[in-house]
C-alpha cells in the first residue's frame, strides 16, 4: 500500500509539473485546450448559453459542469483550478479502487493499473476533462456490484457528460439488475437533458458538430490514408472540428467504412447480449471494457485522451479476481504508453505520415485491435453457454444471474 501511494504521489507530481509548465514536454502544447478552448466555453456558458456557434463544442450538455467546475476554486486562475480538480478526480478514482479491493474476491491489481496507466498518457491526461468522466465510470461500475440503481444513475449522468458511459450498462445481469439499472439510467439521463434544455439554449447543438466530423489522423481507418500518402495520394491534413483530419479523395469512403465497422461492433455486442447467460460479479466491468474497446477502436476519431477511458475500465476489471481481462488490460497499458510517443512527442511525424509517425500509429492501433479481439473472445467464452469456459463459470453463478458472492448482493 505504501509503495502504491508513493508511486501515485510521484507520478501525479510529475504530471502537475508538466501541465504547470515547470517541465516542457516536446510537441504541441497540450494545455492550450484548457487555457484557451475550455476557458472560452466557460465564458460563453456564464452568459447563459451553450457554445452553439463553436464547432469544437462536441459534447453532451452535462459537459458544461466540467467546463464550469473551476468556478469552485475562484481564488485560482482557470487552468490552474482545472488541473487541480482533475487531480482530485484522479485521487477519488484511486480511493474507490482501493476501497473495492478490500472486499472478498477482489485484489489491488486494479489500483495498480490506475496508478501506472494514467501517467503513461503524459500531461494530456490532466489537460482534458476525460479523466473526470472516467472517475464517474469507475464509481458506477464499483457501486453497481451491490446497487444496480446507482450504476444506472451514474451511467445515465455519464452519458450526458460524454456519451460513452452508456456502454457501462451492456453487461448488467439479466432480470432485476438490468431493470433497475437501465430504468435509473433512463430517468437520470432524461432529467439531466431536460434541465439542460430548459436552462440554456443550444444544449444539443453538439449533435450536428459530431455528425459532420471526418476522419481523424490517429484513427484506425486513417491508417489506409497514411499508407496511401506513401504512394502519391494528394489529399491534405486540416484542423477541423477541433482535431487534425484528412481531407481529399477517398476520405469520405474510408470514413463511411469506419462507421460501418462501428455498426458491426454494435451488432456483435447485441448478439453477445442476447446469447450471454452467465453473469458473474465481474461481468459488468468486463462487458463495459469490451464495449468501449469496440467503439474506440472502430471510431473515426481516436483522440489521445480516449485512452484514459480504457485505463479506468481495465482497472475496474482487474479489481475482481475472476475477471478474464488481464491480457487486454496489459495491451491497453502498452498502447497508452505508445500514444504518448505519438502525441504529443511524435505528432509532427504523424501529421507528415512519415515512417516514424506511421510506425507509431500502426503499433498503437494494432495493440488496440489485439486488445479488442482478445477482450471480445474472452467475454464470449466466459458468458455464452457452450463456449469454452462458459459452462464452468455458470456453475458458480446463481440462476438469477448473480455470482454467489456477498459482494454481488443487490
């Protein structure tokens, strides 16, 4: 425990020194999003409106709470307050993981994944609000072990923060747990959306901006264009909708194919949900991790900060001794470290599609594909009747779909 806390303290101190620019990390200044973009949204939100004329605002309405949160520390300038609040969320997530590790059938491995994984992303992880959303997701999955309604409420609220936490509901046990969690999610999300719509105009302008996004240069689909550039492709790279995107011939086609790949991922997830019968105490975390891997890997956009979602969910999985996600979690940790090498350290090479940039992206995205396939295969084997290992696991799970463990009581 002392070693874990010491490691957390040292690594987080290093992150703070980077975002406060005591040390400068090579590459683009990742803190600009906070000091300029987030601060600009903050000023607009204070006027009583969402930033509906700013195409870089691509977030659900509850994201306004994260952007406005530095107001809780009025004695600090905006960016400093934001960084410290992200640090607080980081500490809260660690505290939840350590608390959960004290229950029967759990371990401290999840806390170690969080402690080690977050700094692997570099200063970017403290210069975006994604860690705040991940902390909500961690709290939701850990609370859901005993309180499905809390899982649902936090997942519903998280969905209004950044959409992806709705996937936390993918692995809830059939029957009462699903009814309670899904209904709580619907009510929470509905009420939050209603309050946002009544509070200020432009609450759902983000939907148009998200729809119009193109092919971001770090995505899996973009690898096709990176390779094409080596053979004379004449398109370009532009800053659009807040990220670097490819423009030119074949880009719309590749972008459409990426969307269909996400549709196939959704189809697989639905088939798994219909076929799954074995729901152990760790299944909701395993399923959420797999679902977010599926949609992150196939997305037209893979921003560096997305990796913290996967680190957080991997950490929750490894809290449970019965989880099958150790290997994909390790692959995600390695991919997170490679992400730091490509952004911000090697981003100029990625933009130029030179050998170093393409190699870094190929390794990172290859690791994500490997993690996704491994997680999906292990989730299927452990939950679908007839799959290898599924029936053996079923012997330890009650007919109601809950693991026979005190930690899984509703």
